C-alpha cells in the first residue's frame, strides 16, 4: 500500500538523468535541465515558424500572430510603467524583459502536463532568475544616473544625523527585491501544483472505491479539481505577467529615482 501512495511533493523531485561528477562538484544533467532545454527548443521552434513560415506577411498566420501578441503584451507595460524616456530608449529594454516573460510563460504551465516537471517550482532556479534581473537593474541605474543612483536610498529632507539609519532601512528592502520575485514565483508554483495533486489524488481514490456512495460523492471533488486546474493554469500564466510588471516598476525606480537624496539636494544648492 505504501508503494501506491505518492507524496504531492514527489513531482518536484530532482532526478539525475546523466550523472556527472568532477571531484566534489556535481554537473549532472537532471530533469530540470531537460525541461529547460525543452523550453528553449519550443521558443526557438516558435521563432522558426515565424521567421520561415510567414514572417513579415501583411496577413499574419497563427504563429506570427502569437509572437506579435507576446511582443505587444510586453511592450505595453514597458511604455506605461517606465517614464522619463523616449520610446526608442524604452524599447531597448523590451528584448530582455521579453525573454523573462517568455521563459516564465512556457515553464509555469509545464507542470500541469502529466509526467512533466515544473522548472519554476524550485527556489534556486527562480532565485537565479530574480537575482540576475536585480543585478541588471542596478547596473542600469548606475549607468543612467551615476553615483546619484544612491539617492534612491535616502528620502529628501532627512536630517543628516538620521541619514545612516535611513540608508540602512532603505537598503534592506531594496536588496530583498532580489529575493521577493523568486520567492513569489516559487511559492505560487509549488503551492498550486501541490494542491492540484492532493485533490486529484483524493478524487481518484474515491472514484476507484467499489461503492456507489463514494462514486456519487466523488463528483464534488472532481469538479473542484477541474476548477482548480483551470485556476492554476490562469495563475501560471498571470505570474509571467506579474513578473513583467515588477521588472518594469523596478526599472522605473532605478531610472527616475523617485526618492531624492539629501546629499543630492545639497549638491544642487551649491551649484
């Protein structure tokens, strides 16, 4: 009986498909690596169909329409959330944001397919994604504003003796941006997929019982599983959109510096 009962967390287990080890370092090709490679292949296949099978036609085919929809879906938040820049400068950020959005869009719903794997259900993967975005946004902030980017950490009009404490208080939540995006995506994917697994297992157990009462009573959990599956698909797709919005908001903060610094005001008065 124990062999037939599977844990809802079993779907998140990392399995080495091709073990590789150099000393104490492991470079095994695992199931997350396989599904990330499949995601990349799907994206490249989509690009192939667009560029080779009707790209640039006045009447776009289904593949070209899908890519244009994704492009517009990413470009609209970039134009709406990032202010103070021309349209051409804003569009320079679109390719990087589009890659993140497309990766999440393809990876998040993968776990709903039987015998597949949800790449974004592992914190190290989502942390690496959010941390790389955090570093890139910080670099953009320094490129656009120089050392004045540090004014983001100090509100205007703060007394000088309180400045070190407020800088620390602002620095902590700013650094937590590198964690919050990854934690949010990882937690949503793991919790949602686990809930679907638990309820579907419960419904299947009731359905397999040789009892008319359990068979009729199974209709309730079965409908709940179907509704939760549709909800989880919606959450998986919406998380990609939420990540895009947050990236645009963080970029806007890094570029426009909504919080003016005390030392910046003093420097302006001296000038």
